[in-house]
């Protein structure tokens, strides 16, 4: 199974729950589901029988009702079939290398619960884990909830000892960068376009409906790391609400990846991390994640120009937009004029690839051609600011107008647009309207020489 859903999926109506404003999951503080949800826990395993035994035992101790909880173990090609216990059932896939993404997809496809929880075999949850991490997805089905993965040494204590007590006695340091990120963001309440980096695949939960909306994990990730961040970024574009649930604790056997080897292995770890980062940089187009200068297939910003009075007007519009937003893709009406054909960022509407347009975080609509004046010391970059802020917090759209209030250019977050369509109203995100003296409509034949030379 591979991902085949578009990066911004269709806005189907959720089968339960309610939409919330922006990322404000704190609206639901203190609220619990009227009926505990049905939950499927997908546990991925490879050659870790002792760790799996501990995790299955921990899942059997959950405070979530046992009759509303199923446990699916997906074995990623172990030499011997793992032993099951505590009512868990087993799926297996052949050993074709590291295929964590494929294993999670296989488990999700077989799951019957309304909420999916993903765990690794060496990550054992405390008794309240399932109840805690599924609360928000059961109330707000666009939520991607992230638990707290702590680290311990399982070999230091007896397997029959209460996990929540014994693991804490031998706790290892948690990744400081992750703890700092959760503290800084109020447990992801203040998420932004790069908060996908704090979604750890071994401790996440979401509704089955939303997982299907987003599409499965990308199975092209075939080494440790990256598949969870790519999926989380795609979920963010699809309208996800990110929430860290610190009291949903699961214990990982051993140190965090970065601390598993001594300093002599740092260069090898860096090489592996670079492979992951380079693969992510081909699919995640947001600033500080995507290349600074190199173009990638998918665009962060897609601009649609619906009409222009002439090829000259279209050229001035497209050139000024690309000067302001160099990594954007521009979709133009009709055939691409000869003067623009050499630029791969400019495509005709009929030829616009869904691989480009569906992955856009921001969409800009220009109904009639305009020229974007370059910012100077007396004027800040309003367009750049709008591009960076829509979809974050409660702002979903910025409409820039002329002096009479007529719309010249609209900046819309794809995340906000799909959420609005999904819930059939404008409640989840706000629209801001402001005048834009730095935009000039092209209503008569322009002087291209004057535009290029800077005198008109």
C-alpha cells in the first residue's frame, strides 16, 4: 500500500464530533466523550519478543474499557513469528528491509476502531495511556494527539513490576529539544507550519476517519525516521489539530536515538539524519524545511491568475509575483506566453499538475492581473507576512483590496479552506481584509520597459 490520496484531501463531513477554532484544543479542557470510543492499537514489531511481551501486558492493564479496545500487532518480517498474548492478534509482512510505514498502514487497514493508536513494540504504555491519548480525537476528529515518550532500562527491573512505578526509578533523560518545544508551544496549543517535527510516530493517535482523509504513511521511507514527520505535515495541511498529551506516558526501552551511541558514532548518525532530512526536503515545502534555493516538485505557495488584458500584463503580474515569492508556482489562464515558457514555475491551468497544486500550503488568487510593488524601508512585506501567518492560529485568509474595497489578491491557507468546507461554515478560521497600496491593478496596456526599468 502506498499513499495515493492528494496532499489536501476532499473535505468530507466527519462522522462524529465537532470542529474547533484554529488549533484551540483547550476549548475541550475537562470534556470527556459521553461513551468511550472504540480504539485500535497498532503495534509494530521486529525481533523484540521480550519488549513485545511487556507492551502487550501493559495494554492489558489499560483503564480504557477492554471491550472497546483491540490490539493489532504487525510484524515487519521477523525470522520467527512472534508469540501473541492478552488477546492481541497478529499480521505479518515479508522481510523487505525497514518498512515501518508499510506495517503501520497494514495495521490501520485491518483496524475496526473509531480511533487509531500507533505504538512500537519497545514502547510500553502506562495504564491511563489509551484513555488519555484518545480523548481529544474522540471529541474533535481532526486531532492528532501525541503522547509523552519517556525512556528507561527495562532490563533493570522485573517484568512483573508495575510499569508506571518501576520505569520511573530507572528513567533516562528525555530529549531536551522535544521537551523545550512542548513547553514553548503550550503542549502544541500554539502549533505552526513546522510543528510536525514534534509529532513522534511511536506515540500518536487520531480518528480512523481523519487517517483515511490524510492517507497512509509514505512507504518510500525505508529507514529509521521521517515517515511520521511527513505524515504529520500532510495531516497539518489537511486541517489537523496538533495536541501534546503529557500525561499519556509510554516508556521506550533505551535512550533516544541521538543518545544511543557514544560520540565516536556521531558522524554515522549525522549521515543517517541527512538522508532523512533530504528525503523530507523533497516533500515538505515550508520555509526552513524546504531547500532555500533549489526548486522541488511540490510548492508551498500556488498562485492562480484568472485573467489579464494582454500577454504583457500577464508577464508583469507573474514577474512581480515571483520576485516577491520566488518559490511559488504560478497557474495562468490559457497557453503560457512565450516570454514565460522557459520558467518551470509557470504553468497553464490545463497543464497544472495535481502533484504541485494539491501539496500547496497557501493559495493566492488574483482575479485580474496586478503588479506587486517591491517592499522598501517605508513599507514592510505584507504579502510575505500573510503567506507565513495564514493557517496558523485562527487566521485563515487575508484579502487585499484597493481603496474602494475591491479584492485584488487573496491569500488563503489550504488548511483553513479544507476545514471550512468540512464544517460547512467559516467558524474555524478568520478572514482579515486590508487595503494594499503596494498592489496596482493592470487595467490598461502596461509599459513593460517602464516596469523593468523601474520608472513606470
